[in-house]
């Protein structure tokens, strides 16, 4: 029964991630979690110069779910790693959307001030603004890759392996 629940849950996570990735529309509850880590990243990286200060939000937003996923893989908790791959996919998608918005700057920011747009400032400072969509697409592709990792880690889960070995 646990195996069936894991398969159903992981299937729903994959579908959810794909829906968010292809519509570029993230769920508010996970977006708020990601936003907390994003803003904390600016505070943590404030001492490392302007570039890392600006980039620190996106770095931490991605790094926290990545660290949690790596922990679960390291401890062979593969179903948990699959779940956190969903979280990582949402963080990568969020950064993708934000980076792609650098030239347009139409996303609502918590400051309500477009001059504080991280990716605009970062790319503009380094004369890379014309590549905002390319950078966004790279993060989009990484979000898609993280979604496929959900399937990979579920396939490594001992409960799922046990049910498939019964079938042979």
C-alpha cells in the first residue's frame, strides 16, 4: 500500500512540476517558501560584493532545496529526494521566470520598485542584458531536468524496487 501511495504521490509531483514549468506559473505556497530563502540569500551574501549580493537571492533559493535533496540521496532516502526534486524544480523555475524578466521588469517585486530587479541589475552591470531569455531558458531546462529526477529517484526507492521485483 505504501508503494502505491509513493507512486501516486510522485506521479502527482511530476504532473504538478510539468504543469508549472510549461505554463510558467508557480504555486503560491511553494513560491512563498522559495521567496524566504531568496531574500535571505541577499542578507547572507551582502558581505561578498555587489555581484554576489545581487545573485545571492537566486543562489540560496536554489541551493537550499538542492542541499536537502543531496542529503536525502546521500542517506539513500530516495523517495524523499524525489519530493525535494519537485521543490528544486519550483525554485529553478522561479529563477528562470525572474531572469527572463530582466529586460521587461514586469514581475511584481516585494519592493514595488523596478530598479531593485536583481536580474536586471546583474545582467545590466555585466553587459549581458540581451541574454536574459537565454539565461532564463537554462534555468527552465534545469527545472525540467529536476522533474525527470523525480522519476529517477522514485525508481531507486526500495519499496518501489520491491514491487517491481515481484513482477518478474
